[in-house]
C-alpha cells in the first residue's frame, strides 16, 4: 500500500479519496501522536484550523474539528486563509498544532490536509508515518470538561496581514498592480496586504464561490492576468495559487516572471544589503541554468536539492540559510516565515521594484533563461535509469556536446513508471535535439513493453 502522506500532506478527490471519516481519523491520530511525543505536556492543547475556498472544505473542516475536539484539543477556526497564514498563526498564538485544508493548485474536486507542528513548521516524515500507522486505533475517549472546545477566531487573520506588511521597511508608493488570487485562499487577504503597504491594487479572480478555485486563473493560468496588466497599464501583475503559498508575476510588457527570476532578484538585493546568509541561495535541480549563471556573476553560491519545497526548507534549516525556493514560485524567506509565502514574497518583490525605481522587466533581465525541453518517457524501468550503461553513455555524450552552455537532468517519477528527460541549451533547437536523443535511448533500453 502506498504512503498516505505525499510531499505536501494528504490529497485526493474530496468525498471520494479524502472523506469526512478519513479527515476525522487523521485529526484524532495526529492528536494522539503529538501527545505521545510530549508536545502537549503540562497544558491543554490547542490547534488552529484554516481552509481555502473549496466547497468541500466545509465538511472536511467540520470533520477535523470534530476529531480534534473529541481527542481533547481546543480549536481556533480561522476560516479562509492562505497556508502560510496558518503556519504563522500556529506559532503566533502558541498553538500545538496547525491544520490547513487545501489542495493548493489542484483542480476544485480535489482537497487536502496539511499539518504544522508547534512553531508553524511542517511535520517530519517520521511523525507523518506515525500518524498514518495509528489511524483507526482503539482509544480512551475524554468525557465531560476534558473534551475540546471550538470557537471562531477569524480576527486572527489580521495578525497575519499585519505581520506581512511589517516586513517592508518603507511604504510602496506609485505602483499599480493587478492581483489574481485564483479565487482561492488569498482572495480576501492578499489585496488587503498590498493596499496597506501603499499599493494601488486592481483585483481579478478574487470572488470565490466554492467551485471556481484555480479555474482558468491564478498561477497555473496566467493568460487573463497578462491581459489585465496590459489593459490597465499596470506596472506588474501578481498571480497566486489556490492556497497562496507561492507566487508568479507578470511584468508591464506581459512577460512571465517565474520563481527563478524572483529568487534571483531577491538574492541579489539581499546580498547587496548584506542580509543574505552565507551569500548562498537554495533551489532545486529544476532551476534554470540561466539562474545559476546569474548567481555566479553576482558572487552568490547556489545549493540545489531534490524537487520539492520541503527539501529546500530542510537544507535551509540544516545549514542556516535564509533564502530558497523553486521555479514554480515557492519562495522561502526564513527571516519572516517558516514556509513558502506567496503574499510575503510578492510584497518583498514589489518593494524592490519600488525602491530601485526600475521596472520588473528590467530587474528580471538579470536571468537570461536557457531554453528548456522536458520529455516524459512512459512505461519504462525507472529504477535502472542511473545504472543502464547504454542510457548513461548517451547522456555523457550529450553533456560533452553541450559543455558549460547546457545541462541534462533525468528524473524518475515518484508515482508512475515514467522517466522525465530535461535538457537546457543555448537554443531551443539544440535542447530539443539533445532531449530526443536521450529519450530515444531511454525508450530503447528501459522499455517495460
């Protein structure tokens, strides 16, 4: 049986894979595991619970609140709030547990459950494993005054808003920005943050109805934001995903500014201000070669991890770095947050634009993107991709041909018999030719058919 927890909590089709019964059981099990780990010693435990805007969040929240309170945990219900808001408030109010109900950028029928430990940090894999192992176990239920109590605490979201605004050293003036909140968790909060910072905000896709989250909008569908930026003559556009833990941007010319660009702009700015710890930025293996070369030009070291923001965060925590992120727009500014925070990242980016008196288009030009080709090769023996001599010989030949002006990355899918072949090169033609050569070698030598 596959592991219930993925790289970002438990996800599935709401009411089919992710049922009310499972949500309740997960909440009870999480309470028991954390109690046995000593997290609740000496006090009555408290949890904060937030959701994105999906209709299924209603029954899943009810189930989680029921599970936690039945296990003797008091619950503060935050309502619709970004994932990083739950992480922040878990720490801010001294809660023992944080729970976010969201499937991030996934389509509306999906939903998910993510847990945060005390301090607003993601649970370790070992703790998630224990929660999974103890599902549906027999337990002694508290009664009377020992059962937990739940109450609404919507007012706490303003603490998160004030925190994010406080991270900039001066107001942002004269900046017109279009904000696309994906009809998701940021819809009522991100525009307020930006307005309090002094920005002239134009809202689009900030009207969630329970079914329209991520539908042709947000960071996975940038077309309407690109159009709106041009129509309104805005300085830039900001695109959040469903739970607002990441962000992408659009410059005034309608060009996409992705996580590599944003990370580079912030890294160079922080380095110039002597606030970039150890002159190092952490990113994943998917970062464009142009990003790495830009960092080298500015004397900034780059450490790369496996794909996934949790691996970026693990490296940052282990080595005391304070900036990391992914091409997808997850950016972690650990001086201010324990997880990726789209609103925080966007505000920091807009502050740099305003303070520098340069356009976002100009700033993003720091990174010259190398063309990238990604080919998924299905029905192959992914376990032997790194040991097959014929495949590795073709990879070596391609790498020699590309030299320092290109790179190759082969990744096995975590869930399917698929090998992902990624090649970057100076031209799209070179990248395509090299990727096809490697993909052909993978098909011929590792086919399961």
